[in-house]
């Protein structure tokens, strides 16, 4: 977490450890802090404060974005033909959802739950660069299609998806679109009005806020149902007591990100380019940058090397870098790399690098040296 975010949260662990709904003067500071955080998140996303619903993180936000919009399983049908949240009646055709194959596991799992409720779900493939085209979605539209899910950017290969174009096509058919933006917020500017999505998820820890805190943008006037039940909070879309320190930290991180994201984007891009060029020079071009020919996140680069990724990780232990860990069931890296057509051997030789606001050029150069040394060591073994 950013030091300023930690500082903003401190008082709400102790001095202001009250619930905002309580009717005494001490609770007013808590309520005001929550609404300030809501305003900060709305400014970051380009929406109105009342369109921000606080959640326990990106996973809950994605679940609410998918399931909350879909609990009434056949919009426009006779309500006597089904009950909200239960499998559809045989009197009406089942509603249909389209979900990209490279979504986060929380979106994939929520879509699979829709299948248990009677929905038909089609999984939309991507190309070799990780792009899920608008036509790939549009060619699968049906009269019963009610929901489309596509992430703004992929956290494994960094591909930025054509959300605005897909949103326009969806809305022309009366289809809702949910966008998982957890990998993008803090790396690139995100404006929900520009993207024209119906719901969009964010996670605080992705932009130097606390873990366990997130938010869902819900477009004004969109019908939604809660997916958790109890004492109603967050415009009736969430139950239970607010995580006040987490919400305050999210708001502080959002305010910081809104001020810095443009400058940070250019710096992150320069650092990633330095990393790639350093590895290409040191390893005699024996690398492949995945999704190199499309728009990508400035902080994320996945690189296929000639050496097994796990051997590099074991040798260059000072580097924090990600590699595929599980083939069955597949982890996110494995699943995404399979989706773009990589073989098991290629997957095993791929490392995902991420840089942050505090990453220095010296650290990049050191990482290049460590990876090169690890590859040389592996070649001699």
C-alpha cells in the first residue's frame, strides 16, 4: 500500500471505529469518510458517486456485476414463468450470456453458476494476441442474449480489449455488458462514460490500496439485485456492516491514482520497454514478447524464453515474477496462454513481469542481469 493510503486508514481502526448508520455524532465522521471515498472513486472512473457500490474486492464486484444483473433470468418475460434466482421455466427459452475465455476466474465461475440457474453460456475465444474481437462476440449474438462479459485488459499478457466498440454493439441489441477493469485501473485512465459499459469492477490493491476492498460501477437506472442478504447497504445491493478502513483506503488510493495515472502510464511503459530491450540484447533475441503487436497495459509484459520458467525462478530468486504453476486445474496464466494457442512447452517457458510506480531503472537492469545469468546457468546444467 502507498504510505498515504495507510495513513488515511489509521483513525478508522481505532478512534472512528463506529458504524456509519449509527445515530450519534461520532458516527457522522465515519459516514462522511465513506461518502468522500465514494466521490474519489467516482472521479477516478468518471461517474456519479451514487453509481459506486463498495465491495470486498474485485471478486465480489465481478460476482455482483454478473449475477446481480442476471438474477431475473429472462428480462421481459412473464414473471409468472420463473422466480428470480432459480432455473428458468420450460415455458420460455433460457437466457443466453457471452463470456470471453480469458476472463478472471471470478467471472468464469459466476458465469458457470448462471448455467446452474438455467442460462446458456457461450465462451468467446481470443486470437493469438489475446484480443477478443467485437465480431467474435457479435457472431454469437442471439435473440435471447442478455449479458456479455469482457475484461478491459488481461493481467497475464496485458492485451487491452475493444470494450467501447463491444458496448455499442451490445446496447444496439439490448444486451448488458459487464467489464472487469481490475487489471487496468491505476495503469491506464479508465472512464466509464467513454467505455459505455453497464457495470465495471475495480480492486483497491491493484492501485496501492488495501486488499479486501473494491467497488462496482453500476450505471444509473440499471436494474440490479443483491447477491448477499441481510441488513441492506450500498443502495440495497450489499448486506452487512461496511469495511470502513478498507473503503477509506480505497478512496485515498483512488484520489492518488486520479492525480498520477497519466504520468505513471508513461513511466511504466518506458520501464517495460527497457526490460524487453535489455533481455533481447543480453539473450541474443531468444525471447518472444506475447501480444507484442496490439495495445497492452504499460506495466505488464509476458515473455517466452528458451529456458524453463521455473528454473529461472529457482535460480533468480530475488526477482518477483510470475509463471504458470498448475495445469490441472489450470491457473490463470496457464488458462490464458492456452487460449492464445501456446503449447504446454511454451507455457512452461513463459514469465510474466510487472512493474510498478516505485520500480527503478536500476532494478530493471538488475532483473535483466539475473534472468540472463539464470538462463546461462540452465544452459550449462
